[in-house]
C-alpha cells in the first residue's frame, strides 16, 4: 500500500525508500551509539576494553564493506540490502543473549554483526546517487541522509525507554529493539526498493579503467579524503564523548542527550545541505564543514561544561553532514557505472579503516591523554584532507573556474 504514495520515477522512489531504510538503520545504530560503550564497561573483564564492542561496529563494517560492494553488484541492491539488515537483526539478538548472560566476548560478536549491517547501509546514499543524473546527486544523497532525522530524535530516547523493559536485565530490551528495527528494514527494502541501472557518465560502453587510474584522479582523492576525514574525526570524538561526560560526573542520561543532539546535527542539515551544494558548489560548503569540525575541537578543548559537550557534539554532527554530502558527491563522479563495484568497495574500505582506527584509538586516547588532547587529534586528520582538496581545486581550476563542482 505504501508503494502507491511513492513517486513514479524509479530514481526518486528509491531515494525515498532508502531514506526510510536509513531512518530505521540510524534508529537502531543510535541505540548502540548511546549504550554500547556503557554496556561494554559493565561487561568488560578489563575496563580498558570497554570501548572494544563499540569499536567492533566500525571494524565489522570495515571487514564487510568490500564484500558488500561486490554482493550488491552480484545479486542486486534490493537483495543485498536485505542481507545487510538481516545481519543487523542477528547482531541485535546476539547482543540480547550476551547481556542476559553477561558474556562480554559474545556481546562483541553481536556488535560486530551490527557493523556488518553498517557495511551495507553505508551504500544507501551511493545507491541513491547512482540512480539519478549528476546534477541531482547532491539532492539524492541528502534525501537519504535526511531519513536519519526522526531516528536522531527517537533513537536515544527509545534506548533509554527500552533499557529497563526486561526486568533485572539492563539494556536487553534496547538491543531487542535493534533487532526489530532491522527486521522492519528488511521488509521495507524487499517490498519497495527497485533495482535500477545507474545513471552515469556517457562513457558507459568504454572498458573499465584500472583501479589505480581511478585513484589517481584528483576528484577521487578529494572525495575519499573528505569522507575519510569526516568518518575518522566524528568517530574519534563521538565514541569517547559519553564516557568523557560520565568521567566529568555527568549522568548516563546526559550522555544519552549529548548523543541525541549529535545525531540531530548529523541528519537535520540533510534537508538543505544538498540544495546548498547545488547552489554554491562543493568547495564553499566543504570548507564550512571543515570549519565546523575545528569549532567542535575548540569548544571541547576550552570547556568541559555540559553546555560545551552539547555544543561540540552538535557542531561535530553538522560538520560531518556537510563533509559527507560534499565528499560523496565528488566520489560518485570519479567512476563510470561499469567501474562501480571495485571503486565503491575500495572507497568503502578506506572509510571504514579510518573509522575503525579512530574508534579503536578513542578509548586509549581518552584514558591516557584526556578529552582535550583527544579533540586536538582532529587537526592532523583535517590537514591531510585539506591537502587532497586543494589538489583537486588546483587541478579543476586549470580547466576553468566554472568546472569546480
């Protein structure tokens, strides 16, 4: 019945379906963002391992992302996205069992499967971009990301509400919610999504280029450097933020609200970020996104008040959104349709490696260096990104100022 209310054009229809899937995914993953660090701390035999279950979400995504790209190319995105969401449902159920039995390592297996779900879900925005012409790609990407807005509002609240649903077993109900949301996403994608040939560059019939040739393009370097920097910086700070807040004597509820505001910052700008890119171009909006990440770091370094935590994580979310929309727009223009699986697999691997290193480093950095120095760690990440962006800008300006997207 829902299909009757979707637009007739397959590209636009798929963008809206994937926005709904994105919302269900983000709502589920936000439970892990809110509770997994705390659950890991309670279950870990060594408290230094407290952030390991959370980090394994990113590690699981990094391992699966290459396989996911080829699975999506082989069996189609409709079936492939269903496989991914079923991984999420299984991970949620394993997490429930682990919490019931206080099994830390089983809990790690559950969060790793949630990471596998993330490995597939990260292709939602790329799938939407591939379904439309180049001029519409920013809007398609931002439409999918906008699907996370309701989840950003509801996810942490649902995590708090469902944490005590099962008497005597803290957080079991929340992870059961993760499984249920993933199962709903499976039903949505199987019933409403339609596989479609990607809209791409006119060289469709040309032989695919070697991956090394694609990688050497300045537009590829700028796109992937931007998404990698956004992933690494956001994961580094977000993973540590709830534990840092608790270390500053704030409550678990405060940590939940910090993540909730962060998620709002991540997804609410999607209602206008695509339009901003279309109107002003990639370079100005990308510069704004990087400036917001720097503002996040400065805010976190200068104060550890609860207001500073809220402000820093909100700025981090908005900066991440702008950088992801810009970076994905550039990345999606760096390959021809017949080069899609290998290029997206490689790009997804790089993004998840960056996020994995950041997530695995967060706990150690917070424990040994503290919250302020952890935020300073964003500076070299953004500097390396800026080098690749300037390389792209210089190469594009040689073709004329109008060529800069």
